[in-house]
């Protein structure tokens, strides 16, 4: 009886430290069954000694994310090994989805890890703003995620984790809070926007370039943080020493933990997480290719797929992927209505709202699964089709209207797929991608109707996914009678702009080995048949930065000339401006060119403008310019 009482008392006292680690909770506040039972973990570890400090390391650096004006999420992993916990649940019967109580299914660790953390306004961590203690264990892959509170708005902070009662510390991270809600912002806010990391395809150099330039305040990541394939399915990593682990098509909880951990060994990605707070959302490959509500391109809720893929259902695979994502990413729990919600918004004073959508997993209608292209083409304009599902759509339109009514200057909409119509043939009958908004025309029309009918202006759509760069006026091309007709020369009739970025390393839509000459011909076709498309580039891997102020938004696109070696090289590709109230890309000169001051772009096709390829490259390591010679 005494031992039982002791266990209960210990479990009750320990729960506070376990509860300080958000990763024990469910990714969803309304789905607690997807969390880990803290009392069971505490009871299991009662008689076991914690891991000794000498056995532990901070294996994957530190990270921060989902900043508010008074708090931010901090993350690390304190583990006795680089490998991940080998839990491969979900299992059969009545065992919980992610139970670590059944040795038949799971090899568990009965030892805990104790971690202290603190956050301060100085790099020496002497002016402490908040601090705490949290425990972690094998149940959550030894990850630690805490919320630092009582912070000041739009303030830079430094943070660190420490193994309890030892001198073993993590690297010092840097983060930043948002400006106070509804208040004026005293300086422009700078964002870097990334998407589509492919580990075997090359090095994540662009993440390090932003760190070395120290050029932004916050990171926006639009998805495809990982790819689910084995080596060779979507890039060979052998020659680069970048073979994805585990080297197989992934399905289990261990698989998803391991692949994320592998990606987080890229030193430039680690450095970027350490220096900037991230606001991120997933795309399809965080689970599988071309996912939708009930499946994906190669995994459906049908018997044949279930048998072929080793007895893993769509729902089980998605649960495993989401659990691992929640453990490893510095994101908050999202209050949700149903399913697995990640869509949310962030308010940057009265300067702009950032609305992050999920156009992949949350209740989206069937998509292009490769074998059904003609079917998707036939139904692409069906009224019932939605990229987001009715609940997210209603929230999205309501959030846009509320943002405008508050007088917020700009609305930035972060989503995965290209929003604007993209035609790739002279007969105007072949969209670039039915898996994007072109496959969900009614949903796009409802979005345009919300903007035009409510006079919601200063809208900027952000997109990734396509592995190419696109800059367009935001135009309802098939809008209702009476709407102002779009003028592609001046941009009048537009309701905003779209900036869509290339991939960190994932290959061009024209293939990994495409040439500049080949992409040049294709980009000219694209700008000739898409009148709202002002610039596109299909060659460079890269990213873009935004500088957001009350008078306007400036966008700078950068390309990485070499992802096959680790380096700090980048090429300035093109620059664009959107002025307050104009709702279109600014035009310059007699030819009404959309690039800043009418200057030529480095590469790609520019409406009414010039392309002059100089290969002038900036080395962010050496801080010098040189001419990069293409091999």
C-alpha cells in the first residue's frame, strides 16, 4: 500500500514537469486521445533513475516558432542517442494509438530526462524573462517543447536548455515576438519564405544564406519539410552523403520521426532554426504525395492498397506523420473543430495579418492521383469541390473580413499550392497542375468573391509546392459581369498579388537535369499564355524575402546556383514592389515593366521586360561578389 501511495504521490508531483512539455499533449486540443498519458508515464518511471547528464546530448540543436506578442514556442531534443524511439504503433486491439505500455509492441525506456530552460533579453542570459523545468522520455522521442511567456512585444530574445543539475547546455538560440496586436509597428518587418526541402537532391544552402546575411525577422515555411521516399525514388543522395534514413518508403511513427531527424542534420537548416522563429505549415509530403482527405496518390482506403502497403491504412499513416511532426516542429496545439487542424493566423500589429492555410490534408476533395487526371479535369469546376473543406473555408473568409474591418494594412495568405490560373498550352485548355487551385476552380472563385464583394484590398498570396518561381497580379479572370476588366499592362482590375517561390532543393518541374536553355523557352510560353503572370523562372532552386511596411511590400527572389556542394552562394534573380492601395504589382517605365525600376531580371521570363543573365553571385560566407561559372 505504501508503495502504491508513493507512486501516486510521485506521479501527481511529476505531472507538472511533464505537463510543461507540450509534446505530451495531443496535436489537437479536441483530440486528447492522440496525446500521451502523463500519469502512466510518471508511474512507469517512478522507480527508475533519470538518464545521467554524461549519457545525454542535445542532438539536433534548438528551434523556436509560432510567436505571439507575449509568448513563443521553444524546442530541443535531449536524448541518449541520435537514433529515434522505435515505437511503431498504431497497433491492433485496445492498445492506445501511441501507447508505450505494451512490451509486445514497443521497446520503451523507463528513464526520464530532466531539462531546465530559460529565455532572456541578452545573449549572456542574465536578464531572464521566463524560465522553467520540463521532463521528456522515449514516449515523445526525447523531444522538449515549451511555451515561454510574459514576453514583451516585438522584442529579440535569447534562450537555452540545460540538462538539470549539470553544466551540459544546448546552443543559445535567438527568437523574436510579434508586434503588439492592433498597434503601430515602428519598422518594416522582414520575412524569408521557403518550401520543399529534398534531402538527397542537395544541400539546404539557402537556409544558411539567410542566417549569414541576418536579413529577416521571421521565417515562413509553406511545406514539404520532408519527402517520404526511399533513396532513388526522388533523388539519389549517395554521391552527396545524403541518403535519407530510413532508406525506405515510410509509414510508421518511427519512420516519420527518423526522416525528420535526418533532415535536421543539415547544418544550415539547424542554424536557421536556431536564429529565427518559424511560422510553418505542412504540404503533402509531410505525409505522402498528393494527399487529400481520404488518401493520397499511392495510398487509398481500399483493400488492395492496404495489403500492398503492409497493412497500413491512410488514417494510421496520417496519425503517425502528424504525431512526429508535432513532436519535432516548434508549433503550438491548435484549437480545432474536427480532424487534424493546422490552419491558423498571426497578427503583426496593425501592419499585416498572416493567414496560414492547409490546402492538403484538412477535408480537401479528391485530387489528381495521376491515374485519374481526366476525371479531375471533368470535375475541376464542380461547385462542391474544396481545397480546404467547408469549415476551413468559412474560417478563412471570416478571417479576411475581420482583418479588413480592423483596419489592418495588409493580408498575407500562406498556402501550399499556386493560387493563380496557370495555363501551359496555346489552346488555353491545359492547366499547369490540377493538384493546385486550378483543380478547385469553385473554391478559388469563392475566395475571389469574398475579396471583391467586400472590397478587401492589399492582399498578398504566398505559395510554394511547384518548385518554380511565379509572380502574378491576383485576378478573377472569369469574374461576374460588371467587375472591372483586368488590364495586364497596368494591372488595373487586380485585387492583390501572388508571390510563389521555388524549392530549397526539390527539382524543377522540367526535371532535375533541365538546362537554362530549356527553361528559357518554357518560361516564355508561360508568360505569353498567362496574361496576369508577370515573371516566372523554372531553373533556380531558391527562396524569396519580403519587406513589409505601411507604404508597400518589396519582394526579392534569390537563386542557389549550386546545391550539390555546401556553400553560401546566391544570385539575385528579380525584385518587385506592391504599393499600398494599388492591389497590383507596381509598373515602371514606358513599357510598364513589373520589376523594380523596370530593370532586367537575372533569369526567367518578364512580361514586356528584359532578361540579362550575368551570373553575378554573392558569397554569403566570404561576403564578396564573383561570377559563378556554370559547369
